[in-house]
C-alpha cells in the first residue's frame, strides 16, 4: 500500500496542462495538496481542482469523488479565460501528474 500524494515521489504536469496554465498555478496545486489538504483529510488517488474566476484572480476549488469535503483556495494570480476550467492531480503510486480532463479520458 502506498501513501497517496507523498511529496517525495516524482511530480509532473502533462503537456496540455503546461501549455494552458502558468507554472505558478501548477506549483500552487502541489502546495495546496502538501500544505492545505494532506494530513487533514484522507486523499484518493485522483483529486479535482476547479480553476475559478474570483473577481479577476484565481481560486482553486478542491474536491474528490465520494467525499463531501471541498475547499476553495484564493490565489494572488490573475485569471484568464484561456485557463482550463478543471484539472486533475493523479497519483499512480509511482509518480504524480496534473492532467486535463481530456487527458484522463485518454488514459482510461
């Protein structure tokens, strides 16, 4: 058994994510997992993050299947309509990757 989202494992972002989100937002997802969520609630191996426009800035909205706990984290970064509305963080037990919804379907 492995501990989901162990910060000592390799972490990546897909090409689709890298081409649609700035690096600081990608890094923010890992920070949210490590500093705000991990150790507070049990994590599945697939986490969802909505990318929301909050008065011109980004709010990341965390949720996961089969769990009623949700959380929004306001970030100091400007929002763009070019951002995807949702991204996923996936932990396969070896590495962790941030993916677009279309990339999840491609893996399945």
